[in-house]
């Protein structure tokens, strides 16, 4: 005869699941194989998706036509109003309208994007992978008004567990940043810049902690800016976000709370900030390649109300 079987567990032990610590041992962190962090300028990208939607006022229509799998043309029409700077608390608006023509070339190693508007502005973007780890980016904006044209060159290097970037632009602007993964979930970074024409310089530090369910970031700079953000992923389709910003120079403090809700045929984003401004942005998919857009922003304090609707056709 075999040995008697052990007695069954008594009380709560019979219904409670076994502890995870008993099932699997704690995983050791391999600090030589840490993940590559997100770029320094994108550490708040999850929060910006909810808190900074592309709000607009008026009518917008965008049409994109692909000529082949790499080259496409785009046409955009906008009719609305433009805000002018004013010394009073009231918002001064003037009606405006423009047409924009664009050309896009997309390749795995090269991206060319150009836009020209009826008012004479020309926007151009270039992204070129020089090597598997080194990427060059060019952003330029040319206008008819003197001293308003801008240009920027970026060189991004992607390492195994770090990223580095060097920037050079007009007005004798030079900048550099570096971000490093220190644990599987935590990355730390820093940036410096020098603006030669204004004889100004600055340094900043940033931290980002992310898991499958949340993302928390913090930034502080010698210019007096402190920025914090937090994103909670409630589910695969729902995210909640909040941010806080303090400007030591002007003593301004702002905070906001936002949401991002993805449904089968639409995506709804919105926010409410400490100044009482309420905003919402809805993208409704009507058909394959056809989206309807609604935008709204209400500022009761300034009596400023912005409503817009638009449509995008093409991918």
C-alpha cells in the first residue's frame, strides 16, 4: 500500500489561489540588455495624444491621393478665423481662408514631405536614415515676411539602450539631448541648448517611468519650467491623462485632465484645464478612408468659443 495522501487544506486556504511568489521566482534584471528608450522630445507623447488634440475653428477638408505605393499628393482647404494678439483680455479674431497643396514621398529609408500655401508659406520635412542607427531630419519653413523663415537640422543616433540627438538651426541655435534606460521601466535624460543671437542658454533634465498600464514623466529646466504628466491605461481602448506645468519666471501654474476613448468606428479625445477651458475632438470613420471630424473648445472666462468640423478623404 502507498503512503497516505496529505489532508486537504482547511478554511480559506482551500479557495484562495496560490501566491505568485510561490509559483515563480522573481526575475533578475539584466542591465546589459535594457530596452531602448523613446526619443527625448517624445517622452510625453502618450499624454499629448489626450491633452493636445489638433483643435481648429471653422471648416477643414483634406484629400490625399496616392499615385503609387511611395508617392502621393494632398489638397487641403481651410476656412475659419485667426486670432490676433491683443492687449485686452478679449480675443480678437479676423476671418481667414487658405488652400494648401502637398506632395509626399515615403520610403523605408527616406521621407520627403512638402506643403505650399496660398499665402506664400512653404513647409518642408526630410527624414533620411543614413545608417541603421543614424537618422537625419530637416525641417524648414519659408515665408515672404523677413526674419520669419526657419530651418532646423537634427541628427538622431539610436543605441542599444540609449538615444542621442544633435540640433542646429537658424539664429545660431545649437542643441543636444541624451536619454538612457537605467532599468527596464525607468529612463533618465538631459538636454542643453544655446541661442547665439539672443545670447541665451539652458539645461534641462527629464525622467520617464512606464509600464504596461501607466506612464509618468517629469521635466525641469533652467528656464524655470517644471512639467509633470501621468497617463493611466484603463483598458486597451481607454486612457486617462493629466499634466501639471509651473513657470517660475511668470509664476503661472496650469494643470489639465484629459481622456482618450477609442471605439470601433470613432475616437474621442477631450480635456479640462485649471483655467476652465473645456475641449473635445471627435474622429468618426464613415467609410474606408473617409473620416468626419468635430472640434470644440470653450473658454468661458475669455468668452472665446471655437467650433470646427471637417472631413478627411484618403489615407
